[in-house]
C-alpha cells in the first residue's frame, strides 16, 4: 500500500475564524492512518481566507472520504474540497 497526497481547501465559516486554531482542530480530527504533510493560508476575497492542507492518506478505495467527513464535522468549517491528488514528493 502506498500513500496519496491530497490537497484540500477548507473554507471557514467566516472572516473572523482563527485559522491557526482551526488548523489545530483539523489535525486533531484526522482519522487514523492520515497525517498532515503541509499547510498554508490562501487569500480568497474581501478578507476571507482559506486553509489549504496537504494530507497523506493510504492508497485505498475511498481514500480521502474519511478525512473529508472528519474535517467537515469540525466546528468552524464551512466546506471541504479536494483540489489535487498525487503522490507525495
């Protein structure tokens, strides 16, 4: 079994959401077997910023679904979108 690097764009509920705190909550919510490879804050529009995280998941059927569901359940998260999938470099 290999690993897949999934880039995820997490939109907060509002412009006043503390993205550092949100990142910590997302890391704590990661399912077993997943890990954060990197993250950055990306400006979206009008002061709104998104959190982009690269998460390593197992190369299994439905690989990112458990992470997407776990992230979506974290308070302060408006939406979760996988923007890229690939092998970790």
